[in-house]
C-alpha cells in the first residue's frame, strides 16, 4: 500500500526532492557503488519481456529480508538470517508473478473493460441491499490508500489468473505441453528421507545452580500454574429405559419404507483438520495465514498447535453455530476462531463426501428409529418421563445421595476425575457426544459448588437423555512453591537448554544448502522411501506397503505428505511434531519418467476431488516456467547483494 502511494506520487516535485535526498544519503553511506556502477534501469533478471532492475531488486530484497526476520515468534538473529536464501526467495517471487503474466499474454487471456466493471460491481464489499453503491466503492478505494487504476489492475490480474488456472484445476482443456509436464511430474518417483530429532537426545552436561533455577521459576509462572480441576459424578438419565414396552413391527417399517424410501439421502460428510491453540493471538494469526492459503505444515511449524483429524462428520456432530459455519466452507476453507473451554480452535476443511442414496437396510434402520421416536412422543410416554424427572428432583431436594437416586431409578453414574475446563477430555466426549450439550455440561461443572448437584441438563441432540452433575472435589488453580517442584524446574531448565542446542543444530542442518538432504539422511534413525503423486492418486499397493509403514509412526502424517509436495530435489523442510520432537523431510532424488501416462486427465480429476488443486497449480507453473526465457545476471546480482548486506552491517 505504501509502495503504491510512493509510485503514484513519484512525479511530484516534493517526491523528486525526497528521492534525491535518499539517493544522496545512499552515496554517503556506501551504496554509492551501486548507483555508480549500475543505473536503476539495468537488470539482474529477465523473463521474456519482463525485467527486474537493480533498483527493484534492492527494494524487494530489503523488504523480504525484514519480512523473514520477523516471520517467527521472535526475530531471527543475523546468523540465522544468513542461512536463509533471501536472494532466491526474491527471484522466485518475481519469476512466479511474471511467468504467469507472460503465459496469460501468450494465451491471449484478457479481461475486457466491460467484464471487469461487471465483476467489480458484483463484489459484496461494494453492495448496499444487494445493489452496487458508487459511494461505498469510492470510499473503500479512498481508504485503501491505492488509486482506482491500481485496484482495477489488481482485479483484472486476479480474474485473468483464474481464467488461466481454472481449466487446469478443473481437469479439462489442458494445453498439451502442460498436460505432458504435469503427467511426468505426477509419475516421477521421489526418494524421500524422513528423520526425527528428539530434544532430549541433545547432550547437555552442565548442572544449573539453585539461583539460576529460582530465576527460571520466577520468569515462567504460567509454566507452573496448575489449572483448576474437578472430580465429578454424572447421573445419566436415559428415558429410553422407560420404553421397554414400545415395539415397532416389521410391517410398520415396510409400510413406511414404501411411502418414503426416495426421500432418504445420507448426509454430506466432511473431514476437517482441527488446530488447537493455547492463546487467542496465535489462533488469530494462524487463521489469517490459512485464509491466505497457508498450508498445514506452515501453521504447525510456526505455532506448534495440537492438530487433530476429524473424519466423516456431519453438521450435527458440532454445536449449532460451529456446524453451520463448517458446512458452509468451500474446499480448503478455514473457520473463524472458536473458543471452547479456554482453548482456541480453528477448523480447516480437507475433504467433502457428497450426500448419497442410502441402501434399503440403512433406510429401514432409520425408519425403525423414527417410528420408535414417534411412539416415545406419545402422551403416555411423556407422562412416564415427567414422573421420572419429578422423582429425581424430589430425591435431590430430600438430600438423598446421587448413588441412592441412581439405584432407585435404575440409572447410571459416570465418574470423571481431574476434569479441566477443556473439551479435550476424552471421558467427557465419550459421555456427552454432541458438542452443544457438552459445552453446557462443562459450563455447569465449573459453575456448581462443591458437593452440590446441578440442575438437570437436557440433551440438545435427543429427548431421551438428560444429565445431573455432582461436583465431588475442587482443586483451585495454584502455582506450587519452588521447593515443592524444584526437580521439575530443573528438568524444564535443562530441557530448554537442550531445546536451544536443538535449534542451533536445526539451523546448521538447514543452512547446508545442497548438502542438507545428506545431513538429514545421516541423522540417527533416518528412513527412506519412494513414492509419486500418482501413487497417492491411485492408492497404489506398492505405495501403501512402502510408505504407510513409515508414516503410520508419525502423528498427522498428512503434514509430511503436504511438505513433500512442496519440495524439489535436494530441498528439505522440517516442523515441530510436539514439544519434544521435530520431523525433517528431504527429497534426496527424483526419478523422472520419459513418457506421460495416457489417463492423466482422469487422474488429475480424481486428485482434485481430494481438494489438492494447489499442487496442480504449482506443477502448471513449472510447465509455464519451462516455456519462458529466463536470464539471471548472477555476477551483478551477487555484487549488489553483497554491498547491500555490508551496508546493513555498518
């Protein structure tokens, strides 16, 4: 935004004076060599008709360096920054943008002015009661800090890009050269190295003194704060036990089946990745990254959340608010941040199974359940349930114990020990399966006094279940004294020191460039396997035998596969699997194929059904890149980079 303002104002007298002062200061500070040896118009990179000038490279290089330095939880040191190929990131970013632009020009992809304005007028940001509002449009452009022309150029390029990639991601009308390269890329065999680094394996022999440990304890109060926990007993009131004399005959089921069988369709099922964060700041930042297209591996690497895969669920498996949002998401879409029991959750949609017609057996089972439910809604059955509720309420009012009431009513008691204010407790999830009711139960647990029963909580998922919570014991949130946990403090301190050693080792490994893959292969316990994207698409038995044996040992192995899809030969990446362990992934070798598979379109379509179209775009980009003429003046590039780095040091 700021750069656009500068560009738009560059022709004014004031800005010329400002730029003149900047150039003069560069000369005085030592960048005069750059200005002296290279004019701003000389290029370091050309892609067909596009070029990156020295001036443009230096500006982008400085910005990218600053972005990378501050991209983590804390700023990178100069030594850490030197191990990252900032120059390569700048060149790749420029190359990607301009290769796509050049390809759109070659394929004559244009957005007519009329179509552009129609698209802009249809954007919801500029609507007022469903109609385009010029005032809202003008005000929005004004507040954005860019000119209308710049905004329209951005929209035009976005639409053109969509026109370029849609035929590819949809799996039809592929240009032949793109089809050929995608097929070869998907069928190439990647030799993958996977290694694990346990922080506890790092050698640290120093013994911390008592004062050092005390200071560490004082500096990390949240690490030792014990959350409030409660022991509870839950009386599970199952009115279904009162329905022993309610039966549904096969004749009744068959009759209803003939009348309604065409109306039964299985619910849409979805798979989600669920990220759990301990604080709202990380959750919010991760959500923003996901919205912009960040992959799961990037989120895991940066914020170290707990990641669960929730498979084959429908909207009723979530609270009403969350379920409604999750089942409105588009493929790869991410939910807002949801706070539940002190934990912040973000959901990412990874797969959709569309509704399908149920089998006869499934339909009849559903009908039998419905007929029984209808009979249980009769006045006679309602009177039974009302008598049961009154009996339980009167018994608690008379001071009878929860055990006595359970015995008298033939209901069950479920005890849960050490319950924290979080939905992560598996015992509570097993007991109360629907999320809305579970939220209410959890809230009731932590708002009910010790040794007191709660009000009756009626399930929101079914009329046949209700719960009464009895709080048996409360342990308040506390921070234990130093002496009491000095051993734990010592272990935590040593672990943190080992963590720093592990971080240094990781930086060293990842800083080896082309030797990084070899470094990972040499790590203790490193494993190799071969696979291709086509193996994943076709669910190859060879792939299953070789890959699953390794990946099944790794929680969230889908993250490993996701990282692999972003790597090239000799490239490597890593992410933090847990508080104690890192996973490294490298591509040691790639066996290319000579001829493409003839059924590529069908396979790509199947691949896209799994919502992985970004991989296709990435491979397509490589195809477009292979048809572009790219020239890099490495000598000039190295010299201007060196001078820029030396200037920053001084």
